[in-house]
């Protein structure tokens, strides 16, 4: 018996037989994408074309299947790589070799980004390949990932295999559950195989809002009426009561500790009988309706690039003050200064910008709830034809019941089922949407806290301070809880279709696919539903060229005078 032959079948053929049997039983639509065998003549012609003999396992695989048909639900090896046909091997090799010789003909790129004796045997949707090295002194059997940006990863164990046969065997073992890998979890949707990434998630993650965040660093502003031109994106809000102002922002008026938990912050001070809150961040919240509606009397000015807004509150009603219409011939700076003067006149009457550079109280606040999406963020029907078709052809009543059941299960999976206000909100919105969640209500504060924890998880990952090291499963848990919070807001405020699509794209350990499909089993779906939906989801052609809005120009301000530095000369023997 020759080496590698078992019961008349070599190891590559045996792995393919295992894969085929599994696909035939579990994912027949993926099984149908396996191409027939390549001919000996085609394999020999491809070897001559690239000038490199193929390793035995590559030849053995091509003799079983000449790659995979590129269509929805196509078979991929463990992870994301689709085996190439002999024709695709030739075309891909020629394209990369031509690029190397024509565009990147430097010593640093040859053998790093690409080499004419490397041969692609599989590829993914991001223009990365699996390759073998055909150079005389290389291990020809070894398979490695070639990244389109950084080149081949021969030294990374996770991205290399001893041979294509080893990768096929790993794929078969993962399909049958003989091995597990959180980076490649087989999932079947609509009779199609896909590979998912399983995140490690903590069941009961500790709060991240106790982490010490970096102190907010506000830049020094000029003590002149033009201070706002140097502030960047900012918002200045005036109100009569400091306690009411901090509460409206979602902060604790009685808190005296330093900012923590990577929460948004406001700097609070007084001017006459008024309190002001100043924000310097890309997404200020003092200019938003949820904050201002909680204040009996307030004035807010926000400057976000070209957008200037002055809002006043009079007897509980919000009034957007009329400013001069944008004029491309007028300097933007003039409009900003006029808006600031209007806001000060409607509020305290006068404002000393030097206050912004002095000692001010810094208060941590909860982020506002994100505005629920008005339109569903639809997944393409090919993502999961059975589920997408059921969602699209269900009526609102069927879909609300299905989404409510699935959302309750997601709440339990995320460990949030001990909050009765969530269940009460879902029950109330079961017949029809009840409207946006009040930021100041108990449910609003709970969901805002979940988003704050997710923000802290993200910010702590970017912080190099070792004190704030957070386990990745804890980060993932808070991110998933924030996603559940988003879907709750969507279900309560919007038609069920919006929340349904948010549930569709959850990670697999939070997947509510089976619950949704069971609840939508009675939906009548036309035989050609997938074709109809595919045609409907084709992007429309633009009717006319897009017009670019006219941006107003900023006034060129003179550069500050150079700072005269006094140079001190240290004599020999003088201490430094």
C-alpha cells in the first residue's frame, strides 16, 4: 500500500468524502456549489502556465473538485477561503505577478507582497489568498494566507497549514464536531453552510464604570468675544438651576468624585443668575431635545462645523431661533459670532469667556439614547433566504409577536431578565409601537447605562493604562448588552421590521433565528420570493449626478506672533 492510501482512497479524497457527506445531509445548497473534477490535461496546462509543479495534495483536490462555483452559499474551507478552479488559479496568479512586475518592481516587495513562484489555490471576498511556495528551496506543501496589504504570513501558526490536505482534514473535523475553533464555527442557514466567529462572552460582566478614565483635557480658549471660533465643535447651554441642568444631562447633582468610567463630561459654572454647561466633543448632547425638554427655561448654542443652532426653551416649548440664511458670500465666522451674541442675549445677557479657562466643576453624565433607526438596516436576502423571506412577507401583527418573543430570549441570553421594566415595555409595545423611550424614565436610564458600559469597554481597549485592563469576554458582554438595548428601543418606537433586521445580524450565541422562524411558520411565502427580493434589493441607478453643497468659508485669522524664547547657557561644572 502506498503512503497516504487508505482503503484505496488517499487522505485528500477521504477528507473530501467526509465533507461531501456532511454537506449533502446538512447544507445541500452548499453541496451543489462543488465543481466536478478537473481533467489531467487542465491541471498539467495550469502547471505549465505558472511554471511551478503543484503539490500532490493540490493535485489530488483538483482531481476531486475543480474548485468551487462562485455563487451564493458557496463552500468555503474552515474560515472564509473558497478553493479556486485551475482557470481561476491561472488568472489570479497572472494578475498578481503582473502587478508585482509592473507596479511594485522593488526588492522589498518580491517575496514579501508577492513572488512569481507563489501560486494561489483559494481566495476570499477581500482579495486575500491561500498560497503555496513553488521556489526550489521551499516547503511546497505548506499553505499560507497572503494578505492583500501585508503579503504572505508564513510565520503565523494560525494562518498556515502543513498542506492543503491538512486544511481539508481540519475542515471535516470541524463540521463533524471532532474539534472546535471559536474562529471557525460551522453554521447552517437556509440549507447553506457559513462559518461564524464565536465570541467569548461573560455571563455576568462586572461594571466598567468604576474604571478611572483619563482627565478631560480642554484646550485653553482666548478671553475675547471670539473664543467660540477656537473652541471647535462645542455646545454651551444656559439654565436657571444647576441641579436641574446636571439632572437633564443624566448626571448626579450630588456627586463630588472625579470623572470616571469613560463617560461624557460637562464643565459646569455660573454666570449671574444662570448656570452654564460647556461641552467640547464631537457629539455634544446639551443641544438635543431630550436634555432641553427637561428644563423649564434654557438657551443652547451648538457649533458643529458648518451647522449652527440656537435653541431656547420657553414654558416647556423648544424654539429654534431664526438665524440669517446661509450665504456662501458671507464668512461663517460672522454667523457663529452672531449666533453666540443671540444666545447670550436670550440667556444671562452677558458672558465672560474667561470663565471657561478657570476652575469649573466637571460632571460625568450618561450618554443619551441613540435615536432609533427609522428604516430597517436590511440584510441581503442571500444572507439567509428562508429567514429574510419570512420577515419580508410577514404582516406587522405576525412580525411584532415574533420579534417580541425573540427579543425576550435575547434579553435572557444577555443576562438582563432581572429588569422588570424591560418586560413591561415589550408587553406594552406588543400591539403597536408606543413611541421613543424617555431618557429620564427608569427604562431610559437603564438602557443609557448599558450604552455607557459599552462605551467604557471600547474606550478602555484604547487606553494603555494597565490599571484599566479589561478581559475581552467582559468587553464583548457589554457590547452585546448595548446591542440588545438598541433593539429594545427600536421595537418600542418603530415598526417591527426595524427591530427584526437588527436581530437577524446578532452574533450566533445571541442568534434568535430559530425563534423567529418558528413564530413565522404560518407566513405565506411565494415560490419565487427569493428572486423577487433579490431584484428589489438591487441598488438603483442615480437619476442625476449628485450635487455638492456649498460650504461657507472661514475667515483667515492672522497667525499669532512668534514666542521669544530666552536661551540659558549652562557653564561647565554648573548643575543641570
